[in-house]
C-alpha cells in the first residue's frame, strides 16, 4: 500500500517533469496521461486503505479513464492538424503562437 | 412549473439539444435558439422561487451526500446561470446571422452541437455542488471550448493547443486536490466538506493544488499566457462566451471553495496572495491591453485585467469590515463584465466582418456603411467596463471600493482606482482612431474597399448585451436585495 | 500480503516507473508510444493488485488498447522521418530546479497522502446497495448513486467525437501497406469473440466486475481491429444516416430515463426502487453499445465520408 502510494507520487513527478521539459507535442500528451494515471492510482490506493473496500473511487477512476481517452483522442487530432499545417517537424515549441 | 423539473431542464435541455443538433445538423440553429428561449422562462421560475424561499439544494437520484451528487441553487449560481443564458443566446443570434456570410461547411455542421455541449457543461457547472462531478464538467467545458477555438482554423489551432494543454494540466491538479480531500474527509460534497474541513496540512496541500489548477483554467495572472491568443483568434461568438462565462467558471469554483471548505484558512496569507494576484492581473493585463494593435486582442487582455478586480473579493471579504458589500460587488462585477465583454466581442466581430480586419487602424469611421450600431454597443459596453455611472460596472466597482475603504485597505482601494484609469486608457484607444476619421478615406490605413454590409441582427445582439450591462446598474438596489435573499456568500 | 506479494509489487512498481519514464523520454516516438502501451498493461496488473478488477478491465481495453491504437495511428500520420531527425527532449535542462522540486513533492505529497485517514464510503454504499437495483457496488455507484457523472462522461465521449470530426475528414483507410496479409482473416475470426466477451462482461456487470464500460471498450477494440484488418466501416451515408443517433444513444437514453422517472413524481434520476434493476440494465445496454461505437468513431480520427469509395463528405 505504502509502495503504491510512493509509486503514485513518483509517477506524478515523472509526468509533470515530462510535460514541462519535453518539446515534442506527442510527448506532452504522453506525459499528461502518465500524470492523470498517477492521480487515479492515488484514488484507488485510498479506496483500498479504507476499512471497507470503497467502491466510489473505483467508479471515479472508471469515469476518469473514459474521459481521458476522449480528451487524448482530441488532443492527438488537434496535434496532427497543427503539425500538418506547419508542414514542419514534429517537434519544436509552437513557433507561430509566439508572435502575438 | 415544478421546481425540480425546472432545475433539471437547466442542465438537461442543452445536452438534449446537442444530441439533436449532432444527429440533424439542419436543425442545429433552431435547437440552439430554442434552448435559449426555453431557458429564459425556466430560469425566471428558479429566480422567483429563490426570492420566495431562499437558496435550496436538490439531491440527484434522491441520494443525499456523501453518497449522491447535489445541486446547489443560490444567488451565485443563479446570477451566473442568467449571465450564461443571456450571453449564449445573444451570441447564438449573432452566429445565426453571421452564418449567412460564411460557407465553411464543416464548421457550420459541427458548430451547434459543440456550442450546446459547452452551454450544457456551463449550466451543469454552476449547479453542481460535488467536487468530482465538477471535474467531469470541467473536462467537458474545456473540450467543447478547445474545439470551438480550433474551428477558426489557421493560427487558432496553435492557440487551441496551448489552451488545451493548460486546461488539462489544470484539471489534473484540481483532481489531485480533490483526491486528497476525499482521502481526508471521505466526502466530495462542497457543503459537507465545509462542515468537516479543518485547518491542517492535507487540506492546505489540497487547497494549493486545486487553486493552482483553477488559476490556470481561469487564466489568472501569472497563468494567463494562453488566454489572449485563444480568445483573440477564435470566432467572435465563441470569444464572447469564452471571455464572459468560461473563465468566470473557474473563478466561480475558487469562490465556492475558498468561501466554503477552505474558508477557515482564507484570512491571512491566502487572502492577501489571491488579492495580490488580482492586483497584478489588473495592472499587467491592463498595460498589455494598451499595447495591442488588434481590437479583439485588446478585449482579450482586458479579460485578464477585469477578472483581477473580482479576485480582490478575497482580501476584502476576509478583512471582515463590509464582507457582504465585497461579495455583492464581486457578483455584480462578474455579471456586468460578462455582459459588457460579450457585447464587445460581438461588436468587434461585426467590425472585423465589415472592414476585413480587426486591426485598430483598419477599422473605418462609425458613420460609414452602417457600422453605427456596433459602435454604439462598443461605447456602451466600454462605459460599463470602465465604470461610468449608472452602469453595472460602476456599481460593482463602487461596492468593492466601499468595502475596501471600510476595511481601511488603502492598497486595494488604490488598485481599484488605478485599474479603472488603465481601463479607461485602453478603451479610449479603441475609440480614438475611428472617431478621428470622418470618412472612409481618412481612416489611418485606408480600407481595402467599402465596408461589407452585414445582417442587422449581428450588431443588435451586441447592442442588447451592452444595454443589459448598463441596465444591471440601473436595477442595482433590486439586484442587491435579490443577492441577499439568495444567500449571498454561498 | 506476504513476501512473494511484496516482491511482486516491488518489481511491478519498478517496471511501471521505468516504462513511464521511457514513454516520455525514450529515443524515438515509436518507442515512446510502445512503452506507454506496456505501461498501460502493467497498470492493469497494478489495478488487480489493488483489488480493482473493474478498473483493470477498463485500463487494459481503453488505457492500453484504444489509447495505444490512437497514439500509433497519430504517429502514422506524422512526418515520420522529420520526427526522428528532430527528436529532442531537454532532459538535462533545469536539473537544478527539477531534482529538488521532485524530492520536495515526493516528500510533501507522499507525506500528506500517508497521513490520510481515508474514511471512505464503503459503509454507506453497502447500506444502500439493496435499494440500488444491482449487486455490484461499482455498478451501483456508476449507474445509480452517481449516474449524473456517468451521463456526463458519455456526453464527453460523444463531444470528443464531435470535436474530432469538426477538425477534419478521417484519414482512413490511410496506409494499407502496413496491414499484414494475415490480419484480415484474423480480424474476421476474432471479431465474434470480441462480441461474445463484451456480451459476457455486460451481463456479469450487475453482480460482479464488468459492465457497460469494459464491455463497450472490448467491443470498440474489436471494431478497431476490424478496421486495421481492412474492413470498411459501416459509418457512412448522408449525415451518416442513423449512425449519429446510434452514437448519441447512450447519452440520450440516460437523459430520457432521468427525465422519464420524473413523471412518477420522483426527482431527476430517481429510479423507483422496484424498477431500478431493469432500468440500469437498459441503460447499461444502451451505454455499452454506444461506448463501443464512440470509441470506434474516435479511432477514425476525423469525419467519415458519406461514401467510402468516392470519399464524398457527409
């Protein structure tokens, strides 16, 4: 239990770090997914820590997983259109959003 | 009408309409306009009930908290629901009229379902009293908003992408805080948590996470970087709702939490910090608005600045001299700002259509080519945004100032006054060049051609919102007592 | 738990950390995506260890399966060579900031989470389970106690589809040269198995782990496999004919039931106790079907045409 708790926090840090450090848009999406999974893990650990196994966090995480797949799909779609429009490499910080 | 049904319709109607608009794109605009027209009487029923019996709560599925999800109907919720309906309806009218000028078919086919999802999400958000339910709703609102911004294409795609990343990170931080609260108190309901929350380490950590997430979503200084390009580049109808209501939604949650479960921790450092962020937003957003060359960008930066005024409610209410006045001022500010901002974006959209650009030097004179209604809307909305009596903006800032003076909080009072001058400065800039130009040819940069005629409904939608912003000031006393009846501080 | 269990958890934890790190920092996006899929599968194991079989099912089907397919398909659409040439992750940057921040977060959040009493809602859920209409507590929470969340969740799936379709047309069928010759046959053999598994999960959901979400996810994954195997999706026609209603079915059914029970003098979503079981089954069927279709529609990555041959827009 303690182990999974530490795992959740470690994943949280890996996700946060990746989100800020990586320039490639795809990696930012992956980092966000790791980050979200870390929070889900924390919820499920809490469910197990309760005296009676708590189904509410389980339901919350199930809902969260479905919500996340939807946002990930849209983020990927947006990323592909954005990079196609640029016609350039997959990486690089968004140059054309700088000039405003 | 049955009150429970009315409450359920507020959240359920836009979602039902969204499904219809998706399955039958041809009836999309009827679905959107119908939703708005039906919601007006429904909201009137709820407001009358609140005036009669005060705030109330509805337990969904009949399950009480902590098991079930609750809806909270009070002055704060109803004010923001009314604001959402007015702005969304006016913007829908604008968009329907604008539709005659465009041919982009994919955008047309998917605009209304996205719009109605956004609307339904906002309505559900202002009703909900459950922190996890609010997480789901926040994701829904973000997703719809991102798609609507991206629909403008071109540079808006990059703006939509940055907004999406910021808002997804914000939601995750928020959820992390909610998980901590749940682990500590075994509850997700705001009022239940208000009763149980204590000032200790975990609650503080949760408060920090949730606040960070919401500051990011609400584009509150210094996390406002994503807002100006996103709001400045989206289509005008979309910008209007985003700036008037969507960022307000994140701020609304800050209010619910800091005057609810976290209220015990507010006095002292948190209140001063939130106030400082507000003051910095007022000044920084205002100065950047002064430096913009495009009309919509001026208005977008002004959103950053104006929301800063609302943040001052935290130190002012915590100072406890005239807390109700601070609350009423903040509520009035959200209402008046939302109406004025919606009007400004719609009017800016009209001018951009007519002159082919929203660059401040390309917009022609008010008397040319029937752009007068849009200019009147801009002038009225600007009057309210600056705070000229008798507008809603004036009343809002006056109440905030009264509260600051009563608390002898001179720095906050100075911020309010200084911010008002800066607001006057950038709004005057909008009006200056076109007013100087007397004919189409004498515009600073000559237009490409004569102004394009646009359907009259477009500027009229803007004008109606501006009039509502002014009117909210005229009925200030009535609104003040209504706020009090509806349980002001939540 | 015992020593073997602890050792297993330790190895699993280390593997999760490594795959998560690889998913973000591996050289080459392809490796990163594959690492992420392995991460998802390992997470499913972790959910089992944490006594959350429902989540394990959903994670395996959605987290690893559908998300992995989405990631790979997005990767296929990017300029692959350019992607490799400019592969960069500024790993070493700001180390002076990230190492102390990470340690601080680890200590602070870990400590805070460690202190949590975690009272949980297991008891109130168990107390009301009899009136919920189902025996599985997770299903009871999803479709009765917190049904409004679930409605919004299905609405978000539908919204995701609308948002993706609004961005542009689908790239499918995009790269037929990737398809292995064995895949079409495999797909046709496997698809009935996917349908059977989904039906089983759906039926099981009322009393044991399973239910609409895993069932829908498995069926959706089957559909994605068929698409990869070269099958033409049926989703076509002018304004996609009845398909759009099928996509909206889950949300509309939930809204319909939520409002319909109000005619009997009940509140929003307040099922009459004697009907609760049947209503939930109905909603699960509708939700499962539409989740399968919605996940499939997400995978299309854009608006399907009215006619797959001519690619005329719908």
